[in-house]
C-alpha cells in the first residue's frame, strides 16, 4: 500500500503545530499512561484498560515492524516544540479486500485543542498525495462525539452503523462508519499540506 518514502523510520510529517513520527522505545511510558486512561481506552477496539507498560513496548515493536513492511503507517503525535513527547497516536492500514482505514487516539490533557483534526488532515494529505488509495474509512463508537466532530471537520461522510467487535475488551459495541474519497478530499482541500521528511525517494503511488 505504502511507497518507499513511508517505510523508513526517518519519515515524519509536520503541520503548523504537530510533528508526526514513528514510535520509539522511549514513548512506551507516555503511551501506556495516556492510552491507558479509561476515557481514551474505552473508545477504542484494541487498547485495554488498564494498559501495562509492557504492552506499550510490544505495541511499539509491532508498529515499527508493520511500518517497515508497508502493512500500515502508525505514527506518534507530538507537538512541534516537544517532538520527543508523545501525546497520541494515529495510523492507517488496509485489509486484503477493504479500503484503507484510519484510527487514532489522543491523551486527555490534549483534548479540545484541535490537535487531532490537524493530525488526521496531515495523514489524509500524505495518503492521497503519495498513494493511489481511492478512499479512507473510519469506524467510531456511536457515543464518541469528539471523534465524530474530528471526522466531520476533515470531510468524512457518514455511511452507516453496525456492531464493531472490540478484541481488547472482549465485546461488541454499536459503531458508525465514515468515509472520505479522493475526489471529495480534493474538492475540500483547504488546509495546509503536511511537510514530509525522510529519505529522498521518487514516489509514484502504489
């Protein structure tokens, strides 16, 4: 799915306020503390509560391996003035017969400041500019009004509801699915494009 540019751990995206980069071992403590907050974890399918630091280490190793293999792109969200301090995560992956799906979480102390909208816009820009993906989807819990606002601000359109299995919680919960197409993204594109950094590689899509 992803071009060579994305497959090296020097790859980053920069926005006016944020620095998106590959996760590293030193992020484990912050990830465990922020993602382990019940208010964050309960809105996800894959983050358990409580969230031991060892699981955060395992998550970082898996994410880096999947990034390097081109299976997904998982990035730490940090503020530009503190690029080594993780405040959340964002990622995108593609199933065998499904469109690309985006997922994300943000630590509670950083809610309500527009950071996640900025991060989602940056990742959408990178995907639509550097791959041939035609659309990106997202699934959220019906009760997750904050995430719903983020998706709507970024141009996602509601597609329908279903039950979503949550492996980390051992249950299923009502969820809503949203989608943004390449054509819609292009027509709405008004935000500042992210600045990609990394190895200089010629990129021509898939």
